[in-house]
């Protein structure tokens, strides 16, 4: 005995064909709404946290400082003009009371980047947590876990998300614009560690597909380091008319460009410091 077959009428099939894309569209709409709401909640939380930090963090200027690896050519006017710039003084010990992972404070001229820098045992935690260690996809500005917190490595790497709304490293993309480069005073990065305040001179800005070479932190010998430094200078979108040798210490800032497959990179060398 044959079981009866259920037949779907032509009218019902047309209705199903019409409902399927509508259902898919509804799911996509709900998902996008969830992503948007999550972003808004994270953005509000992170901007509130930043505002609170700005209110409580005292930033002072330090004029005096010692030159680091000055150029042999005394006609390098950029170096000596940057040497006249002030350093920053931030109470890192006070910031550590709020977050023990704090290792420093960074300020990048011509951008909105003025943040405490944190470091933990991996490069994942602060991709998804704020300075106060709250879950937040805006993350925070953090140092590569391989680096020494005192910036004693040949290349120290600091990361931050490129967020819409101007937080974290979103304005690092400014460095690719001629309007940023044309202002000579923009070509510096100020950094404060627990024991020193430092000034770095920018020597390279560029975009690069995701790789590990530019974030290499240590080198086998001076020749390897010089080769790496020359490669970094050669990548730059603009000529900053400076050099890097085996006696220089480099600071590398890295963030996403328009998607996760490309990075925006700024690299600068230490030229001035003062003990705190």
C-alpha cells in the first residue's frame, strides 16, 4: 500500500519562494542591528572612560632632555629642531593604581592619540578590553607582549584598533595625508615610561599587508638590524630625510587600514630623553 504524498500547490510554492528571501533579509537586518547597537554601546562606554581618564590624568611638559644618537652631520636641521621640542611628564604610577598593566603613556602629534599604554602576557586581551578591563570591542592601546616595558628593545611595537568615532588608533591614518606630513611639527611621538620621558622622530609611514617583518622586535646582529631599518625607510610614503643605524631605538605604531588585511604603520626613532 503506497503512502499518500503531500503535494505543494503551485500557489504555495510561489509563496515559499517569496518568503525565503524575506526571511533571509530579516535575519540580516536583525544581525546588522545587533552589530550597530553593540558598536554604539561600546563607543559610549569607551568615550566615557577616555573622558574620565583625561580629567584625572595630569600631563606636564619637560623642556630639558639629553640627545640620543645625534647625527654625525650637524647640518641635520630636522633633528636639532625636534630636539628643542618639549617632553611630557605623566604620573605612570598613578595610572598603574587604576590598571596595574599600565606601562606608559603615548602622544602622537597631529592625531587624537593621547592614551595610557598597557601590556599583558599576550596580544589578544586588549583587543577586546578597555583600560578599566571592561569587555569592549574598542579595545585599548597596548604594547607587544614580547617587548620590554622600559622600551629597551631595538623595535618596540604598540597596537590599537582603528575605530570609527576617533578613538584608539583611528586617527593614525592621518599620517598618510599630505596635510599631516606638510606640518613639520607633526613628525614626532612623545612617550613616557615609568622611569623616562622620550621624544621620537618619525622616519617612515606606510601601509602594508599583514606580515610579521615590520613588528620584529629583536635582531641577531647589527647588520640584520640595519637591513631591517633600511627596508622600513624604503617603504615610507614620504621622505622624512633621516636615517636609522644600529645605535637607534625604534618605536612602531600599527593599526588596521580599511580592513583586517592591511596595516597602517608609523615608525620613529628615539632622539631625546630625560629621566623622571
